[in-house]
């Protein structure tokens, strides 16, 4: 049975590290996938946008540093 949560590794001295988190692809505008599959998403480090390919066009959502 697979676990659907990250693991925490105790590094000692009150420190721990989370492992097992999902990651997404990162690219810039020039290295964006050339033949993406529908549903491909990733982070454009050049524009600071999360991008999504719907099968015909790229859509982007601007990321904000403000909380």
C-alpha cells in the first residue's frame, strides 16, 4: 500500500527534512516542451508563471510573492 504523504527525516539538533513531495517541471520560454502532452504543466522560471498546455495553447498564471 503506497503512502500519500511525505516522510520527515530527523537530521538532529531539532532539524528535520521533508522528503517525498511531488515536483513539477521547470523551464524558461525557450526550453518549454516542444511537443507537450495535453495536461502538461510546469513553472516558467523566466516569467515566474505556472504554465499549462491544454492541447492547443499555453496558459499561464502569475505567481505572487505576497501572502
